[in-house]
């Protein structure tokens, strides 16, 4: 998700170095630790139950859409601040 945000936003490093670092660090953690850990938890909780899997998938999609709205709002604030005269 964070890779997609960085690519879509196209924020230059010099414009928001803290934000770019934050997102890049999340990308590292998600791919190395958080992603695999989440998959293990999901496997333990859902097992082979297709109904549980479908509910987990639906909840995940809702959560991702909410996170995208959050980060789109952050981007709008960054752009607004950058466009405002100091």
C-alpha cells in the first residue's frame, strides 16, 4: 500500500523528507516483518474455514480503503501547506 501511495503521490524527497522516510520505513517493515506475521496470524485464526476467510477479506478491504482515505487526506494537507505562502 505504501509503495502505491509514494508512486501515486510523486512527492519529491526534498519536499517532505520526513514523510518519505516514514513511508519508506513502513515499506521495509511490512515486507520483512509485518506482512509475514500478519499472514501467520490469519492462518491460525481462519484455518480452512471459507466463511471466516471471506469475512477477514471483507474487513481487510474496508480497512485498506480507510487507510487510503487517511493518507489521501495527509497528502492534501501537505500540498495545501506547500502551496500556502509563508
